[in-house]
C-alpha cells in the first residue's frame, strides 16, 4: 500500500492508515520496528515532515511508541485504542 497523491485525505493520515492496517492485519506485531521517517519518505514519496506527522499521530493514538536513538515500535496490544474500549 502507498499514498494516493490524488486523494484529498492528507498524506500523513493516509500513511497512518496504512501503518494502522498493517498492525491490525498482523503484518507488524507488537514491539516490531516501524519504518523510519526516511524510509517512509522513500516508500511514499512524501516530505519528511509528513512522515513525522504520521508517526506522531500513531503515537498519540497509542499504536506506536518511540525510543530516542532507537526508532519507533508497535505498542503492546493492550495499549492499542481498540483494547482500551
């Protein structure tokens, strides 16, 4: 999956939706690393700021967490928004 540059949905939201879908489908398991900002830039053809905004959105929602100088990882399942409802 990749960003649709003709879709009116903001690109950072599209990227967050892609990562969220990968997590829900089990393609990314808890504690797996998420692609870096620079990798997302290459994969989706977006600006680094866009990739950063997508990661920030996912972190705010509880899907991922970041460890400085290590990377961003999928949160444990109990922290996913669906687990807290």
